[in-house]
C-alpha cells in the first residue's frame, strides 16, 4: 500500500479509501466488519462515511453506517491507527428528517458532529467535510449552472468559523468540502486567509473516466493551493466495470436496485464505457482495475474512494493498486476521452 500526506496536513492516508455508504442498507454489520478487516489487512487506513449514510437515504436507517464503523473500532481498539472522514449533511427536502431546517450553519454543524462522534464512538474525527453546498450550484450530476443568489443559504464564513471552532475544541483535526465548485473552494480559501482560520485541506468530488470535468477548473486550484482530491465514484457507480452493458442488470447491483442512480447510463456514457471496457480487455486488464488505476495515478488525487457490496469486489478493486498504466494505454484512454469528453458530468 502507498500512503500520501493529505494536502498540507500531517495525515498519512492510503491511496485507496474505503467508502461505506452501502453499510446498513445493502450490507449488514457483519459484512461491514468483514470489509473493514480485509481492507485494513491490505494496508487501507482511510475510511469515509457521513451522518446521512447509508444510501439511499432514509429516516429509518440514517446513521447506521457510522454505528457499524464505531462497533468495529471498539472491537479492535485501533482508533489511532486509522483516519476517519465523515460529513455534515447539506440542505434538501430529501434529508429533512435528519434535523429541522437543514443548513450548514452553526446549529446544524454542531448537532451533526455530536451525533457522528457518538455513533462512531470516538472523541474526534480526522477529516470533517461539508457534504454539499448550502446554495444553488452544480453537484450530483447537475450542469448548466443556474445563478440564483437569492437562494444562498448560510454564509460561507459562518460555516468556516464553526468548523474552526471544532478544530480548536479538539473534535475535528482537519476539514474539507465535498461536491464543491472552483468558486466555492477558492472562496473558502480566501476567507481562511483573510480571517486567519484553518484552510480546507481536501475536496471530495466525483472523478472517473466518464467524468473528468474538474480538470477544466478545479485541478489548477487544487494543485496550486495544495488541496487534494478525494475522488468518489471512480467506477461511475459501477458502470465502468462493464456489468451494465447490453442492458444487463445484475441481481443486487446498485442500478438494478435503485434505477434513479442511472446518471452514468446515458447513451453517451454507455458508448464511452464500451470503448474503455474493450480497451482494458485488449490489454489483458480487468476494466474496473484500469479505471481505478487511472484515477489513483493522477497527481491531484490524494485518495480514491472505492465502495463494494461484496468481498470479491473489494479484493479486485484493491488489486488495482498493483497496476501501472503504460504510456501507450494512457494515450489510448486520452483518445477515447477527446472523442467525446465527459459524457456524464
């Protein structure tokens, strides 16, 4: 396992981060612990969760994922050997059951951190993230930005100030953003400098062979400002494995169970996936491992967040770390990309 210093912090994180959003929904506590045991044995020390997990969100299951991680930490008494990342939920009617008037304000962030700490059974969280912005902008597959400043929520400075308070109190070591835009990240960094507050250290956004939109504007910000990308959906909800091609819907797969998560199954997305899968097979590679190796090898990526609903999936995904893509293969990937850039933003 390779490790990387996250941003400008003292956190050393594995190049693969284990995502957990299916635990408590598609995966039982025993299965979650089995995945944690296996990933940890392979050198993974970085685990990402959120107060709203599991996905799809529901009032009945909310918080169960963090509780499963908490019971594993208690069983092994190894809190100091792992890096835990979690998130405070942003606004939205679909998560209104978590708290009244969901915002990224002081009241909500304080309530969220206390709940997460209790479920995780820990005194601190290594990386605490804002799950999505408290304003109208592009995230979760949205594009063609619609400027609606009248719907801006909590001022960014208020969110930053309360996160800084959590650091001072020892409840959080570092903090970051998720599903943010270049403007949002730069604004947070500028406010931190102006008010002498801690900086955002990471950006958790989608990044895969089917969605490289952040290369247009975000990568320059991240590289210049030493903010690392935590790439989520590097397999595009599993589409890049090829398992959904030819209209297949494997039993138990995410987009079989939850068809509304089909943002990567557009005509353009399927066409690009067919080309990437064919390319991997032509080089004797597993499509999932080629896709993951591409993401992990990017200079601005601090860690790739992989999820799995079965141990064989997890084993195969972790094996991608043993793969280095040749210059010939990278050129072929780039040719496919340039023939139809970002089919699924």
